[in-house]
C-alpha cells in the first residue's frame, strides 16, 4: 500500500510517499530524487534510538556517506544553540553544497534540520522523514522551516522545500498516544478548512483512527491531508494569501503554547483549543451555524483532545497574541469558517468578542 502525492512547484516540485516499511527504502529514494554525496541525518534521542539504525543502513547501502547527529527531544530543542551546534556537525561531516540533510523525526526536527539546510552554505537540499502524525500531515510538507526565540515561536525561519518526503506509517506505532492524538488535531483542521466530506468521514471513523488499528484508513487520511496541503501550497507557496487558511486555530494555539509555557500543551493540543475558539468566533462573526460549531467541538472531544485552557488568563493570552507573527498593528488575524469546509483568512475580530469567546471556553 503506497500513497503518492506531488507538491507542484515547478522546478522545485517534489513527491510525498506514504506507506509502510518505507524507511528501508530511504537510500534508494534519495538516489531517485537525484541526491548525491554526503549527508547529515538529524534526529532526536527518542526517534534515533528506534529508527536511526535503519535509516543509516539504507543510506549506506545506497552509497551515501551519512553522519548521524542525535539531539535532545522536545520543543526546547528548536533553538539557536542547537542550530549553531548543527552547523558545526555539518562542517565536521564534510558537507559541501552537494551534500544534504535528512530530518528524521517529528516537527521539531523537521523545522530545525530544515532550517539548517536552508541556511548552511546559503542553502543545501534536504529530505523530510516525518515520524510523528503531525509531521506527516503538516510540518514536513510545504517548506516552512525555522526555530523559536525566547520571545515567541517560529520567529526566525525560511521557506525551503525538501527534495522528498518519506512518511513510513509503521513508525507511528511507537509514537506516544498523546502525540498521536495531537496530530489528529491537524487532521481535523484539513476537514474544517477545505473538505466537508473528509470531515464527515472523520466523524464516522474516529474510533478506528484514534486507536491506529486500520493502517489502510491511516494511509488514506494522511494522504488526503497531504493532498490538501500540497494543493494549498501549490497555489500559494509563501503565504501571500490562501496558505494562511492552514493557520486555522493556530493564532490562539500559538499564544496558548506561549502563555502555558512550551511543553505544557503539545502543539496539536493547543491547536485543538484554538480551533474551538475560532469556531465559536465564527458563529458570531462569519455565519458558521451553531450546529457545525458543535460538530467541530465534539470531534475534538471524541479524539480526547483538550478544548479549553483554564490556566491561561485572557490578559496574558491577549499579550501573547500581540506578538504573533501574523499580528499587524497589535491586531491578530484570524481564519474563520462560514461552514465546515469553507474558511476565509485575514479577519480582524473585535476586542470584546475575542475576550467574550475566550471566557466562554
Ligand atoms: N513547518 C511547518 O509547516 C509546521 C507545521 C506545524 C507544526 N510545526 C512545528 O512542529 C513542531 C511539533 O511537531 P511534533 O508534534 O511532531 O513534535 P516533536 O517533533 O517534538 O515530536 C513529538 C514527540 O514525539 C517523539 N516522536 C516523534 N516520532 C516518534 C515515533 N515515531 N516514535 C516515538 N516517538 C516519536 C519525539 O521524540 C517527541 O518527543 C512544533 O515545533 C511546530 O511549530 C511546523
């Protein structure tokens, strides 16, 4: 079972391959993607202990001289110190402009290693091997790379498209359940922003999806998410417009992560809460029916995701919203829904409504 999706970006187009036992094929697939020479495989301690050996063996068999860099797991790793340490590892590994980086891990590794590739020697190729559900359906596709600053998430970064994305669904078997469920928040997002029938399918099949028991279903779901992301990115690579719809639930989600302290909520959990916030605002401001808003909230509850953050007072959240990347003149911009599957971006929300909806959660 193999699901292939293409991200159409002219000369920078690339394939996303989704299936089982793909990690063993990493080396061959890098050859097919035209990669040559030396590479630095960046992974975190959790993923590395499980999958680095297979990845390194496959790269070695295909003739690549691969060096492994294993760094600590967690959002704190997506920082300047690790970035500079990885530049040194690139130099030690002898990476020249023909070399490449392999990001083996979740979104933290993908964003950080991707940014190493975007900036080292003014940019070298890289390959995404996502191992978390969130990374498979979202962060590995579309070329956003970067790191956090103490002042906020993802404040430094670059657009840099990978040469190849290889999503081996078997790696999801070892993903902690909390991380898996957090990834499902991004899956639900695709239904809300783009595809009402996909959302309906998720409503019908969530028990099998939640317990990871049906690999075929998982392949179709990951594949559909990647198709939607590829479609959006193909139309608007650098977020001049449409791509902003992918941020549904993220404006407040990022602020929650910051106020609660990175790590208190994992990214997908914060996105679930932010999505319920956006849905409730949408009822007041963009014509979403109360019934559809309730379906959105129920979907997250069914998937055992949080829908409120009692430890985040409004004043702190509002202050965090003021430094969001998408905030202009202190006013955060929101993606709002008029129906499931239909959203608009760049919306201002009146102060009083933001506060009222936050306090209603
Ligand atoms: N670039 C983008 O477009 C984009 C989009 C969405 C999110 N992100 C970023 O992605 C990050 C979150 O990604 P994440 O949720 O994957 O977090 P993560 O990379 O921290 O991974 C979550 C945890 O799961 C572990 N893990 C990953 N795969 C595993 C596996 N197969 N088996 C066992 N353990 C495994 C990791 O070691 C980590 O402890 C955030 O920094 C967020 O900003 C980026």
